[in-house]
């Protein structure tokens, strides 16, 4: 019998109950016990739901108060010294202190910033980065996974505990420069894992799932050796407990032999991202080992095509026998919204194409049943699934011939500005007459409680469209006057009308649909609700032009038109899986291009197309970077190149690594790029110098993530530093990113000082 399994279920609760409880706890509104009760309710609800849906094993240990890497840090007692932890069990206070930083009062009060956070592989989930040093001494300091296993058992639920695997845990951590390399810590760490596995076995666990997604990356020799050491030691030390080695997010490739040669009881493969690896796997897998086939997409929202997937599972079962097959999602469902049933307002036709975590669990059960008992046993489910899938393929909602034609007819010329940068620069200088070191901002101004209230009132019908528009105009005017007053050179309208830079455009483009409760965890208690791109994308009418015209009508100075770029819109959405991402991106590129052209026609001389997410789309394997960068850069260029030479195109990026993709940034050919650099003290500019970046650059001179108001001298010093690396006539002066999370009390003095710093540089030359 093939087994129906899951690798992980969303832990936020169907209505973000965990977020609310955790935040109430932080605010002191509920106590520890109340928080723990909510957590237990979520866990138990998830288990029951999965068991009742027909899973043979449900995961436990996949729950987390904040993050699963942080749970592993706690388990291993890898608490950095600055949190004042003195051993024993890692308590909730220390746990949250690592996640959020701590400033406690009293004479031995702690003052320690949070641990670093970064993206979990190529998802939009962020994990806490473990810190290692030569002083790191691992010791079992949290029995969370064992407690949860027992909790499930007490409810009569057979759970398969999940842990981040020891090698992935070490590889994702960072060691202090002069200190040890993580693999050196392996032996010590394995002691903790051995202890945990023994306790799990004692508690009655039959299986344990160890997540080792690092196996899909380019690995060093040391890392590969670490895998062998780790898994040989674990199986030897804890006989009788079966290990499922879970890999996901990509194919194993050259690491496949390694994975299958480890003494584990089963290996999990992501067959959604990398279906092609099944054949090789079936040839490589040793006798007796089981295979977990990840056939239901754990990180997207589409209904699984049963016919296709049942076939895949049969292919595996024909070689291995049913009893060596586990049916599973491609990866943990952490990245998927919880329950489609909660979507009462969604268009019914579109809804039938979708499956969220709750539905995916049922899908796994149905597929497994079909494989074990024959298709007749699930005839009804298959019929409904076939109908939904057939409808999706042909629906008029999805397919728009005009868009398809237009996208197929994109030419190279459409992706090139009319003249090269040097020529454009000349006419732009004449048209704009900007001073040296021109000042600007990234787009948004503070989203005040008043702005949010007006938006909410408009949405609920308490305020009319006219009232709403009038309020937004007032905000725009306020922003324009303020910028004029302090002497900014290229103004922005402030983005008061936008809740979110992707949502705003998604709501105005065809081919997008939004959910009411489709939340997924982004980090800790923060959840996002990505739009779903279900069909061909096109723009029916201008999206931002009226606001831009209004803003420009208030001033003689140039006001930047502000748009979100095609790659960022793609990256921060759930994307249709029935055509390549590059094609969807190109359609968005064309829609943004229309907007750019309309802005120009309306008299807007400077247009910014934000691409903060372009780097996030990089494939996990380096040898596929070029292919991605090629289409991503082309889509940006397509969106930007419909305008005359006089029109100045800006782009903006905010992440901290440019070195490894500087050429691609160059190929984007934006007239001006602004980006985050202040925290690295301008060091990132080195890459631009080495590459001889020809266009103009605005390296951020202050960190907008902090409420701190920087001094003029600080910003001046940073600019001087920038001048040492980049020619002064290429430089712009701006903050690191948009200001929407800040308050006017911070923004006003900061920008005033920024302008003074720029003026100093102009004067001193
Ligand atoms: N224009 C956007 C803003 O200022 C850019 C945000 C971003 O880079 N994430 O808010
Ligand atoms: Zn930014």
C-alpha cells in the first residue's frame, strides 16, 4: 500500500490565529498560557483535519511560534551570547528575544538586536539565520518536537515528526569571520540530533522526516562529506527509527547518487519543480529504500491534475511496488494558503481551479487511494477533477487572444531605447535641468493612520469615491508642498493611494484575482496575501496616470511617475503554472509598458519602474542564472523602452548583494538606478565601479528601516565615500527605500538633512 503523507502544514491558523495570539502576547494582552492554548488548538486542528482527510501520517514539529530554523536553534541550544541565556530549556522569552531583539529595563537589562533574517531558498518565507562561533557548544535545549509527537499520540494521531536536517541547519548558518567553519561543528551537533531521535523513538515514533533542501544546491566537497558523516552516524546511533530524507525546491542532479547512497529509509523528491528526476531516481534508488514522490505543489495554489499525477505515482510504484511509495506534496505546505473554502467572494469559475493546503491534503489522499485501490474507488473525485482541469484549459477568463498575439510579436527593437545612454543623457539634461547631485526619494511617504482610515472607510462604503479622492489629493498636495519646501529636485506623489506595490497594480490588471483569507507566513507573525495570476495579463485602462497628472499640476518641478516592474509583480504573486513564468512576465511587461507610454504622453518626464524583487527570482543553481536573468532583464526593458530619449527611466532595487548580478543590472539600462547601500557603508558600490557602470546611480544615504534620524554629516560622509568610487556626475542623492513605514516626524528632518548634505557637495564641488 502506498502511503498518503504530508511534509508540513501551514501553522498560522485558518484565520491567522497564531499571528493574533503571538502579537497579543508580545503586547502583554494575553499570558503565556493563553498563547500556548491557541498554539495547541492550531496544532490539533491541523492534525485532525489531515487525519480525517485520509493521510496515513501527519507531520508534527512543523508547528512553530515564529520560525522552524529558530526552533532548531533552540533545540540545539545555539543561543548567541548576547541574549543572556544561561542554559536549561530555551524559554519563550529568550526565543522571542532572538527573533525580535530585546531591550529590557533594570540594572542587568539586556540590549541586543534581533538575529539576522533571510529568505528561505527561493521562497518568500524568511528564516532566522543561525550564528556559530568557536564558542558554540550544542546541547539539547528544547524538546518541542518530542512534546508535539506525544501530544499527537495522546490524541490517537500517528505523527511523523519533522526536523530541519543537521547539515542544512549548519550550511544555512553563518560563522563569525575569524571563527570556525560550520561543518566543523557537525560532530557536536549530531550528538543533539542523536539524543532527539532516541527520545522520539522511545516515545513511539516510527519515522522521522529530516529536511535537507540544501541537497538541491551546488555543494562543496566538505558539505557532501558532511551528509555522509551525518546520516551514517544518525542511523547507526538510533537503529529502528526510519529516516525520511526530504529534498525539495529543485532537482538533486549530481547530489542524487549521494542522497540515495545514504543509509536512510526513504528519500523525498520534489517532482513538481523537477519531474524529470524521477527516471534517474528509479534507476538509482537502492533496494528496500522507499521513495516519497512530491507530486502535489506545496507552494502554489493550483488544483493538481489527477490523471497526470496518478500516472507519475504509478510509474514509481511499477518499479518499487506500492509499499515503497509515499505520496506527498512537493515541499511543506507552509508556503500555501490554508483553506480555499474560506473564500466566499471569489469568482466561482476561478475558484474551481484552485487548491489551498486543506484541499491539497485531500488531493494526496485521493491520489493515494487511486493508486492503491484503482481509479474506480475515486471515480467521482476524478470526474470532478477532470472537469475542473478541462475548464481551466479552455476558459475564456484565462485566454485573451489579443494579449497572446501581442506577446508573440514582441521584437528586439521594443526592448531597446531609441538611443544609447550617452545620447539620452544629453537630451535628458537639457529637458530636466537638474543640479549636480540631484535629490529624490524612492516613492512612498508615510502611510499615516489617517490614510489607512480613509482607505478602510472607502472600502466599507462609509466614504464615497469623491470623498476618498479628495482625501488622497490632499495627501498628494501635502507631499508635493513639503518636497518643494525642503528643496528636493525630482518629486514623488507619495503613493498614499496604494496599500501595496503589487496589489495596487494587480487589482487594476486583467488576469489577477485576490483572496480574502489567502494568507501565507512571510516571517514570524507577518503574513502576506499574494495575488493570484490566473490568466493572460493586460491593461484595460491607465492605472496611475490621473494621480500623476494631478501631482504634476501642483508644481513646476518634475514629478516621478511610479510603477512596479514586471518581475517584481511576478515574483510576489502566485503565478499560473500552465505556461512558462517568462511568458507571464512578458505579458505584465507589456501592460506596464502601456502605462509608461501613457505617463509620458500625459507630460510626466521621469518614470520609475521598481524592481526590488528581481534578485529573488534567481534560480537555486548558478548555471541557470543566465537563462533567468536574460528574460527578466528583457521584460524590464520591454516595460521601459516605449518612450522617447528625453524621458528619464529610473529603477529601484533593495537588497544587499549586487556583485554577482551587476552585469544584468547594467543590461537593464535604466537611466538612473536607486538602491539600498547605507547599511553597508557604500561598499556595494565597488561592484558598480569594477563593472564600470555607465548610467546614473542613487546609492541610498540613509536606512529607512530604522526610526533613527541620521545626521547631515553622516550622509555627507557617505556621499563623499560614494564619490571616491563613482564619478560625481553619475550620483543621485536619495534614501535606501520608500518611506511608507516611517512617520513624518522622522521623515521631515531626515530629508531636510539629506538635501543639505547634497547642497554641501554641490558647493564644495
Ligand atoms: N516605490 C516603492 C516605495 O517607495 C518601492 C518599495 C520597495 O522597494 N519595496 O514604497
Ligand atoms: Zn526598496
